[in-house]
């Protein structure tokens, strides 16, 4: 069963709906025998080995193997009524426990339909169901009496522990002995299993349509689902159901439906059916909207038939449940009518002028008439335009009562008049000797004949003296029966004899290759041709080998029809002649010579040749010619050629050329290169280009050139240019000097000396060196030892073999670490504090991680320098200092190699360390100190040779 729902409110109705379409029995019931659950159900709800296992539901009267005489602890009520705990006021009526009582769907995509025993109109549908083996997804399609439908989706919870339950604690029982389950074993508790409500709310227009069935389609792979019942609910504050009253004014095919007016109703909906459950409807009375008046006439009913009607009231809030059902029987019909017929046969064979007139009597008036045994009816009793054949007559009165059928025949004459014709065409174009002879048969003798489609007739079958054209033939017999028209035509030659001519004039002056071709048309058959104005004729239409003259052309066909004569002229051109204009080659070996030919006479569109006629071209101008002899000839469009004429094109005796001498640039970036060009040949008055001819000048020697590639070209007085020649001016590579060595020393402990080395590349070896301190020369070799006592700047200048120079300046920083009243002690950073100690104690401090100089100084000398007296140190600087996060280290390495970097707190504990590969000279790297607490830290670097550098950093 289904239940239609709408909510709890005044004037809201809950209607349990009886349905059919259940496919399984899932409710065990009754007593007697063994294995009662298996014998009173058809399938297990859940699966053995699943979440439950091999169970079904049971009723309170179930007596099984384990309770043969005592009631079970739980179960479904024997009255089959479920009052919903989730939807107060809603109740469901379950199907008979002893028959199929469940729509059971397990497979994804499976479906079933529950059909309402009494279709109704609802605002909401409530569905009572449950799922085993997890929840199940569904699509519900609601089907309405007007053929429309509405679909929606919902989920049925698992029968254990789901929310929004209609009833809980219904119990379950093992259906069979399978696996761990034992037949008739009861299980469950006061909370589980459960049945659930699912609501489907209908919006306009579906909440005013008659619901006939609901189709459920499973859309999930989980769950085994049981749909047990439906309930329908009207809208909140919808009117109460009206009270239907007995029908009045019942006749053979009409009746009047009556009902009591319902408070707050605006409209009523009327259903009329021949079924007490309204499974079908009388046409036009399927949820018919009627006015607010409490009566409605019902028409179109059958005599002596039982009918049922019911109503629903509606207002702006919704529609009520259906009223009580009223039944009535229509009155019996009077006797059926009878009829007679009058037949008129077809006059001519194949005609359609037959008719049948029907006269009806008896029955109930407003007769309808049929010629096809009642398949179709019409209101007219007269049927005209009929062909010969049999017709089955039937008459129906206003009550739909039909007579017996009666066959009636319409006859026609045996044969139809027909004819044949013989045509004689017009012999010559424009003549009038055509004729038509007609032979008639069939129909009735004494025929009449027409050649204008029946507009006029005559008694003679022969028509002569006709011109070419179309004629419409028709024959009429003695009874006036006419044949169909037959179109025919008298033809004539398509056109009168005529001709055109194609004259080919004599090609060359004095020739005899003229011709005339005559193209004849019209007339009949083969033609004869004449060029003597008809004096003589020939079978050939082509006349050749004619000289210039005047000809009289004539043509006649095989019937002697002649075209009008025509005179044509064959002409010839004047003789061809020509003159030439020669332009000689400008430069030796050039090809800028030309010959221009001017032709006259002959036939225009000349062709020209300079090789004696071996090849021709359409241009009279021949350019790009080299020096030499040419044989000129002209040919016109007809192929007539002139005599040949020899023409010569000359050129200068020699071509211009040059030589060059190059001087390269001495120093990198200089402009003292030069090119000296000497030109010969051609015509004196040369100009010179070093950019490949882009620009020219009169100077042959250029001595202020930078290194590069120069493209030399010479042009003589006549503009004749030499070929381009690339000349390369080179220069040394840039002179460069680099300095290596320690540029930071300490003064006051150990050696304060450092040795710097100048390494030179580029320029032109051999190199010389000058070291200066200020303006004072302090050395002249590549290496220089420096022992400053204070920070000092030095300059080294390098000169190569060409006198090119380069210089480099370097500053050696000196850290004075002397302390004490006499300056005979050494400053050391010890545990973040500066101390002044004896030189004899320095090495011990350095061995324990202290470093020379003040704690804030970014440069430190290694303690190993004292023992080894090594002039190279690892210099370390840090910035910014103080720092919050990222500190940058500048590391000046004497040699390339690996180095380790440590961040130490003042207790000597290592807080960070990493390794880097250093290159000789200045290196930069970054350390992140942002995660360290605020305080002072030492950053110590140690390279592969054990040389150290230490710098103190303040972390903020």
C-alpha cells in the first residue's frame, strides 16, 4: 500500500492507498508445521554472510520453530495498519501477509510499478519501505491519468539504526537454515529493525493531476529494498472532500452529477468512469475542472450502462481528497432506425457521376450515413460523384444505434470510346500541307471529331491544310461520352534553309591560301553549296586555295529549298617590313646591349627573332645582350616572315680591376688600420668603395680604419664596377690583467706581508710591469710582495710589445690588532669578548676557536699563519650585521677548493653547518639565521688546507 501525505494542519487529509504490483512475500505469519518463515515467504530480505543474514519480517501472530505456542517479542500488527511515528496522522495499510505484500528490488537498475486501485489527487505521497545490506538509492516516476509523469530521487535507509523511521522494533526472523542462521530464529530489539517514510512533494501542475501508478527504479549497487505501502496526503488548508449526491436527469446518454458545496472551495474536479475504481475515464471527464456550482451535466454516455462519478474540491492551498462515489445507470435506447436507397448508375465507362440517396426512418433522429459499412459516417444522406462498384450502406441515429449493413451496386457502360490518329507533317518550313486522320472505336457509333480539345466538333475524321503546330484531339460518341484529350503535333523543318560562312583571308601578300567554309542549317536532309552565285553546286561545304577575290555564296537542301544568296570578299595583307635601333654594351663582358625592332605591314601581332627565325617572341625589344652579331627577322600573326637582316652589338675593350694593401690595427679597439687600393683597366676616373658599393669616394687610401671586414669595390668613369672583394683588418685581443693574493692582513701579530701576482692576457706579448704606491714605483715584475702597516692602495700598469697598456688598482686592508699601553700585546675575540693578551698566548687561544681582532670585525687571520708564516689567508665578511634572517657572506679564497661553514653560539655549540665549493677569489653565499634565538653568533669557515676565517654576527 502507498500513503499520500501533506503535513499536519486543519483540513489536511491522509488517505491510505490500496495498490497492486507487489512481487514478493517478505512477511512471515501464522502458525502450524515447521520452518514457518520459509513456508510463508518467497525470498530472504538480507543475505546470509552479509550484514544481517537470511532474514525476513514477521507478524505478531507468527509461531515458528522456537515459539510454537507463544507470541514473538516483536512483529508487524495483524490489522496491517502502520501509524507513522515520523509523520503524525499518517497511516499505512499493508497488503495481505499471506500473499505478495512487498515490491522487492535488489539489483541496480531493477524496477517495478505499483498501481493505485483507486487513482487519486494528492499534494504529497509517502512511501513506507526499508533496505537491507546498507541503504538503497531510487528514482520514483509518478504516472498520471493524462499521460504525464514526474520523476524524483530518494534514498531508503538500512533497516538498522536509520533516522526518520515510521516504526521501529518490528523484529526479524531467519527464513532458512543457512550458514550461521537457523530457520525461524527470532532476532531484533526494541530499536531495530525499522521501516521508514519517504515523502515526495508534488508541485503544480502535478498536485492537481490524478495519480494512477508509481514506478520505482533502483539506482544503487548497495541495498536490497522492500516497498511496503503508500499513503496520499492533501495540501495544508485544502478544502475537505465534497459530499457527492445521487445523479439526476438520467437519460439514454446524459445525466446530471450533484454534490454538496464545500466551504472555502473555489473549483471542483469531476471524474466519470465505467469502473468503480476509476481505472479508466469517460472521455472528457478525467479530472475535469467544473465551476463552483454544485451540479454538472454529463454527456456522451452510452445507453443502458453503469457509470460512477466522484469529485474533489480545490482552493488556492490545494485539492481535497476524493469524495464518496455515486453510481447510476443510463436509460435503455429506443429501436434502431431503418432505411431505403435510390441508385443512379454511371453514364459513361470510367465515369464518376453515379449517386446513392438514402432515406432513413425510425430510431432517434439526427441520422448519420455511411457507404463503407460504418467505418466512416457523415451527416448528408446523398452521396454523389460515385464510380461504378459495390457500396455497403449503414445508418446510425443520435443514440449511436446502427442499422444492419446493405450492399448496393452502381453500374456503367461496358466500354469507353477511344481513337487513334495518323499525322502527316508539313513538308517545308512555313508550309501548310500537314494533315490529321482520326479513327474512333468503342462507345456508341456516330462519332464526332475535334482537333481543338472539344471546343468544336465535326463529323469528318480527316483534317487537311494544316500548318505546323500543336493540336488537341478528342472524340465524342452518340451518348456524349468524350474521350480524354490527346495532344499531338504537326512538325515542319526546324528552320528555313540558311547558312553562315567562315572566310579565311589570304595569309601573306600575293598568296593563295584563302578559303570559305559554308555552314548550312534548317531545311531537310543534305545540302549543296555554291561559290559561283548558284551557277554550279558542290557536295563539299569547304572551298580552299583561293586568291583574293569576291565570291557569291548559295545553298539548297535536298528538297530544293534555297537560302538567300550572299557575297563575301577574300582579302590579303600588305607586305611586311621592319627597322632596328641598336644599343651597344656599356662595359666589357657586360650584357646590357639591346635591339629594338619596329615592324609594319602584314597582319598585326608580330613576332620577332634575333636568331634568323629559329625562335620568336612577342616583344620587339631584346635586352640583356652581350657583344656580338644578331640576325633579325619578323613574322606576323599569319606566319608571314620578312627577309633576314644582320645587326651587330659592340662592347668596350677591357674591364676595370684593382689590387689592395692592408695594414692591421696595433691595439685592441684602435682605428689606425689602413687599406691602399690601386685600380687598372676600364675607363680612368675611378671611385672607390669599402662597403661593397653602397657608397663611393674618390680617395684610394684610407688609414683610419678599425678592425673589421671591408668589402672593396671600384667603379670606372662609365659606371662599370669590379666584383666585390672582402679585405680583413685585424686587431689584438683586449689587454687584460688580473690580481691574485690576499688583500687583507693583520698588523701586530705574525707577518703583515702579502704577495700579489699580476696575470696578463690579450694584447701582443711580451709584457712589462710597473707597480706603484701613489706616484712611487715600488716594483717591475709580475709578482710583488707588500707589507703595509695601514690600509694602502697600489697600482700595477702592464705594457705589451705594441705599446698598448692596461692598469689595475688594488687596496690591501690592514687590521691593527696591537693593544696594551706599549702596543706590545694582541687583541683576541674570546667567547664574544675582546681580550688583550701576550703574543705568547695567542696560539693557544686560536687553537680553541678564538680569533684575532675585535669581536665585531668581519676579517680574521688564521692562527696557523704564525706557525707557517703563510702569506695567504681566508678572508670573511658578513652583512647586514646586525641581521634578522638572511646574512650574506663575502669569502675571499686564496685558492679554489671545498670549505665548511659553521654557525656557533657563545657556548661553542654548533647551531648550523654546511659545505660549499669555493673558487679562487671572491665568493658569495647566504645563511638563514631567522630560526635562531636573538644573540651573538660566530660564523667560522675552514677551507681544504685548514685555513680559517671567523666573523661575529649579531642576530636580532
